[in-house]
C-alpha cells in the first residue's frame, strides 16, 4: 500500500520537467522512500501548484527493488554498514539517482541506476583502505532485502557551492585549495581520477576545509568512462571525456580556483 501524503515533507523529492528545446512544461515527478527503503514513485502531467496531496498519494506506485538497487555481491567484497548508525545527524545515506528514474525508463536503460551505485561502492571500498582527510569517509553499504540501498558516509552540512552562496563563514582560499589539491593528488597516487570535481561535489568540513565526495565518475586513469562524465561548465569542452584522465581533475581545480576568487571577491 502506498504511503499517504499530507505534506511536502512527506516526499523525498518533487521535480518539474520541461522540454529542453521549447521550455514547455512536461510533467511533475516525485518519490517517497519508506523506512525499509521501499521506493514509491509517481508522475503527473501538471505543475506542482495544481497537484493536491490526494493526487500525489493516488499516483504513487512501488518500484521493484531490482530496478533501482544493485544486489549485494556474494563474495564479501563490500562492507555492510551497521544498522544502528544515526543517519539524521552524523551520517549521510547516499541513495540511487531516483530523480532520473523517468528519464532512464523512457530510454530503456534503467540498469544504469543500480550500476552507478555499485560502481561507486567499489570505488569507496578502495579509498577506505587508503584514507585521506580530504576524501569523504565511507562506512559501508546499507543493505535491505539483499539489495544495496545506499552508501553510508560522514555527513557534512554544506557543499562548497552552498557554503559560498550562504556566506557561512570566512574561507581561507590558499589553505583550502592546497587541501583540495592534496585530496585529488591522493586519488591520482592510487591510479584514479575523479573526473567530476566541481563545487557541488566538494563538501566543507567544520574547519572550513574541503572534503571531496561523489565518486560515481571516478575510474582508473586511462580506463573508459561509463555512465557519468563530468559536469557542464567544469569540464574542458575540447575534451571528448571518453576516458578517465588526471588532466580532467587538473582542469577542474583551475576552474574552481578562478571561480572561488570571483565569488569571494564579489561577496
């Protein structure tokens, strides 16, 4: 039975979609994730302001676990996180990309959603064996019904984009960039490139220093990139971005250095 919606906070996300060419409204998608990580998804052909809570409730349908979650591998190569971790304050649960469910379903490639989560889990497992203070700490996979339903990470309140926008505090650009370069350099020393370094993927810790996150584009240097490959505006547009390269990260760091100087100068 689908959960009953009585407030917007009952939903995990609500998003309107528009035609990229005409900018005309297309539909509203939304999802609810229950305590056991069961996912209910809905789509309605009208804007949010026209949708009642009864509409939301009646449109929700349970998604099969296998469409969004990868099965836990049986070889024991992935760490299973303890069930008693406090996900409301100290830890953060990174879930699959549910906001792209309708897009991937329309393109008949739903397998991308669980594949992305599993790829990142393997990357985080490797990084956890070589910790660095500038790389988000990983505590294992959350498992329900034999599926990996999320990745448990340390929680940080802001990413760099929001930290600067909200002017949460002074940012010492020199030490900040040195710490970021150290974290990225650590990745490179392990034979990896991040391939998607941008302000939304850089968290800011309590000391005002960077913590690199979001490793779903991270691959071994020289290997083929799979499902994600950088964020527009933070990549070299002359690069095909077919393979994982250290140059991608170096370009992004220089872009962030310039962006950060501009943001702090104009604030």
